[in-house]
C-alpha cells in the first residue's frame, strides 16, 4: 500500500510539474520554484493602441514601471529572511509604496494618451502588485532550502543573503536564480510535431546572413524597441550582432548609417538577445552596473560558438519584402509572471534538435552543445513597422500554415545560437560544473521561459529584394548559405518537462532508433517556421509607419491617410471594447485568428506518462485486499 501510494504521489507530482505550469490556457503565471518574487500586471502588453503623439512619453513611463519593480524587488531581496515573513514589511514597507508609485505612473500614461486621443479605460486596476511566495518543492518550507531546488545555492556566499540575514532567496551567483528545477535532461524530452505540408505555391528557398558571434563584446542593457531613449531599459544585458550602433539612443538614421558585423554589408540589421552567463563567480565588467550585477545578472558572459541567421519561406504562398526598419520581438521577457501566452523560448542540444523545451534549460549529454532557437513571426499586417505593444503588427502563422486575415507572409527569421557549455552539476549547486542561465529582469528569476529575441530590419532594399526572389524561387542564397530544412516544426514545439533525472545523463548505448537525431549541419537552422497565406495586401500600398519615437525627436511619419487605430489583432487578449486596454493576457477567444506565441502540449501528452500512477493504484487496491483478508483470519 505504501509503495503504491508513493508511486501515485510521485507520478502525479511529476505530471503537474510538466509543461508550462499553472493553467492549461497558458494565461496564468509559471509557478515559482525556489524563490519568492514580485508579480505586477504588465501594462505595456495591455496597450493595444497609443497615438503617435503620445508614444515617446508612454514608452518612458512604461520603462519607469519596470524600474519601480526592480527597486522593490532589490529591497525585498536584501531584507533578512525573518523580516520578510512580517506582513507589516511586505505590505506597508514594500507593496503599498510600490502600488502608490505605479498608480502615479499609470495615471501619467493615461493622461498622455488622453491628450492625443481617447483616454484608455481600466489602467488604474493594473497598479496593484502581489508578492508571490516560493513554490517550495524541497519539502523543508524555506526558500532555496534543501532538496532539488535548494541544491542550487548561491556559490559566493554559502547560500546567504548579501547582508548575511539568512538563506539566499534564490540561488545562483546573483541570488535570484536559477535553481535545479529549471533544468531538464534533453534525452527525456519527446520529439516534436512536424510542420504543415507545403502547397504548390509555397516559397521553398532560404537566405542566410552571416554576422558573427559578438566576439568583440558589444553589450548593453538598453532596448531601443521597447524603451527608446531610456538607459538600462531592459534591466539585463544583450548580445548584439549586425548593426554596431544599437543603443537606447540610436535613431533610425543612426542605424542606417552604422557599420555592421555582417559579411554582406547590405545587411545592417540589428539582431540581439539576452546574454547567457555561467554562474561561476566571475566578475564581469558589469558586476557593479545597472542591468548587470546590481540587478542579479552576474557571472561570466558566454560568447556563442556559432550563430546562424536564416530567413525561410512559407508553406502556402510566396513571401513579400519586409519593410525597412520593421521591428519584431519574439518571446516575452516577463513570461514568468505574465504567463506563457507570448513566450517563444526554445532550448535543445546539438544532435537532439527534434526535441525542444520551452520552460527548462537543457542538460546535454557529453559532446553535445546547448542550442537556443528563435523562430520569429512570419506574418506582417502590411502597414506598420511597429505597434503600441510591439506585437500586433506581426503574427505567427496558424497550425495550417496560414497567416491571420489581413496579414501577408514575409521572410521568417530563424535564429540559432549554439553554446559550448557543459551540463551543470545540480547535486552540489553548480560548484563542480557551474549553472548557466540567461539574463533577465531581476524579478523574473532567470527563468528559461523568459528568453526572447529582437530584430530590426535594416537590409538594403536591393538585398531584401534578392532575398525575396531567392526564397520564392526555391534557392539557397546568402553568406555561408545552407539548404533550408524540409520538414521541421513551424515553431519550436512545446514539450512537457519532467523533473530532471540527473545532470547531463548520457543516452543509453542500446537506445532505439529515432531516440536521438543525427546532428544537423553546423550552420543549418534548427527549425523552419510556418507562415502563410492570408489575403495579400496590395503591393502598391505604402506601409503605414507606426514606430517608436526616435530618442531625440518625433516618431517616424505615417503614410498619407494613416489612422492611429490598428488593423492587426493582439497576439494576447481579446480586442478591447472602446478602449486601448486589452483584457487578460492569454484569452485568445476574440483575437480574430492571431495565435499566442506559445504552443502548449495536450492532455494526451501527460496521460501517456501516467502508467506509474495506474500501477500504484493497483498496488494500493491489492494491499487493501490483503489487509482485509488478514484481518478476517485474525
């Protein structure tokens, strides 16, 4: 009976820990593991329409909201453990002042929009934040205690807070993650689904741009797309390749006139993503700087071994050229508290790229490298180079490969980043082999689900035309071009993530065929995203510019006749009823066909792995029968 009950409990726990976490709809936050954090509504994602005249002010105020959360989280993290348990501290000293600051900032956002258009409704409700307690899975009732999560303790302080006040709130060198439960043995992940079949009108070609690996070390903690004109707007460091002028203060003219690290100098596009760090005690140059060590982003920055930038076609139609200065963000830097509706992280290992995990870092076997893949949106609304929440002007194709109504297919960027890092030693908290993690907003705890990529198109029009012709005619073009994959997932598949079996477990020598895929060519993209076929917008229609204001000046001019309202549909949340504020993220019921960025696993995935619980139930029943018969004999 005891053995059967144990099997049931273990299997139900493992199943509950799989996938994205809290809700099947993907609208809830991912459960906390090993640390508490501050959970605030993301105002930026709720703003689906902001008049051009208010964009600069709104962007600055949104960046201030991020700064307020970072300061409150730092205050919480530096407070001794005993004081954290005091409701007076968490309320009166921490959360109440944060709510007041946010309410004032949100009020200024509403005023700015009101002066240039219609005042948004419902923003006031977004001021209040909550303190999410740790999802303690170690069994000892403390943040970052013993057991699996507690194994990954802070290395440079004996698992203590910086002020010596008690156990570290999280783990890792920065004290706010990662923890052991953030890792997944890649050999336990099931292969993903295939992409939609191609039609006769498919654009089968590919175009590769070679822009290096950022060996020169171009980093900053800005984000010119989300927070133009705001220093440290990202609160974490980015790797940059391509355009060499990218900072928060770079204007469109600065980007157009900059140097590029790309082999083909006609590609001055900016490609950037959060840096990956080893939690090995190294003090980088940002150790005492905002965005770096002062916000929990600590350790050695790892230079990728390889970065591949491949633009692929569409399984149902020909692609059209991207507009110059198109901005695309894929993934969600705040997915840990926002929930995975817009998450698009994808992690794997060389030799296992048919297996992708979205909310875990991969533990790769010896000789296999860590792979991050970003499949960017491949559908464009035909009008805007950006949107108020930086999402509604682009979209992913649906399961059948078709773009949402009103969107057209564009070359889809598939970005593959390879790192030569070893699977960390989880049993000793990464002391023997260090933990690795991406930079994040401090309150996001370095969770892998928060991974994201950014792209600004600064291709010369002539080179963009060559790309489109090559992709539409089925060619393989560009610097160091490799053939496009034939049948790969349109987006990296969401895989259920069972608890880690061990650090870097080797595949069984006698494994069955198909358990481990052959390693792809070194410069071949890991995935071929599916886009496609919505009614095309007339090619003679000039794109309407809807861009963030240049840091030092006005927003880019709109095409004649452009209105402020967007035609595109939000990737998350239903369209607002007469307001600029969308409903809760993750509700796609009224999105008009635009899908969330994350694709979640089904119930069948989990049910297929519930056989230990069934065996446990049989043992429990058998135990009752034996016990009853024994009682009768007695």
